[in-house]
């Protein structure tokens, strides 16, 4: 059974803080993704990675960076958190060209 | 411009009846389509998919229909149950590397 875990379910940070969101998958998937979900906007892709140390920008990469040092781990970094980054963050993984499996999400609030 | 559109933000259905969720797409290069279900405060879970070489795929109470000429797909849930109440996302893929393009979702409410 595929398992994707995220480091926190709920997180509250202050404006200007550096924030790390971690995601780990246990199925040896090549692909990993970070999305944010906001009401009325659906799932928007922030960054994705097809391999270790490889990253590609998604639709809304501004204000974010990522790191993939190991195949199973994909980190999302908010360099200086802002209130408009308050959102639900979802990590997913997949084999090449197949369905994506999502983690439980991290509800981030920036005050 | 949205490549995957779910034009109904919400849908309310009586328990036991059919739920039909619709999705339109604009990119003719899409060749694989998926439906995900999402409960509040949880990640989306994969529900059912269909390849562009098929026009129907069935899994228990869930059936997905694909009309390529109309660039339209639909998810049928029969019979609908209160536990089906969730947000449903349609997604499409056309690249070799597996990126998905998601619609904005439809919130389904199944009333007992």
C-alpha cells in the first residue's frame, strides 16, 4: 500500500519566518509533487521533481523553493512566509505517467 | 486559461439516486483522465481513471465516461451514499512524465 506522509498536519508560522514542509513516500516513486489547495481554485502545482536533485517549476512557484536530496523525500521551503501563503499544502508521488498518491496535507496558517 | 474545467462548483443528490459529475477539457493531447475524491482535512484519494482509447470504465458504483469528440468526461455514482459526500476533482494527463492538470473541483452532497 502506497504511503505518503507529511511532517505536520497543522502549522502556524509568523510572517517572515522560513518554513520547511517535508514529504516522504515509501514506494520508490520517481515523481514527487507539491500542490496548494485553496477554496474555489482547486489544486495548483507549485513544484515537481522527476528524480533526485532535479526540480521543475509548476504553475505558482513564486515564493517557494524545493529540495530533493533523496528519492523518497521532497521538501517545500517558504523562504519568507507571507499571509497569502496560508493554505493547505499537499504532497504527492507517482511512478512515471500514472496516478498520483497524495499525503494527508499540511494546513499552514501564516499570521 | 483553464485546460480542465468543472463548471459545477456543487451538486446535491438524494441518497440512492445517481450522481453525475462533469468535466470538460480543451487540450486534445490529453490521453489519460482521472477522478479524485477529497474529504475535508485529508489528501485527495484516487478513485477511477480512463485512457483515451476507451470510452467507459467501471469500478463498482463508479463509472467514468469519456467523449473525446466533445472533450468531455463524466463520473457516475450509482447508487449515491451519504459517505460519497466530498469534493471531486477531475484531472488530465498528456505528457510522458505524468504531470496532472486538475479542475477546480465539484462538491457533492448526498442527502439521506
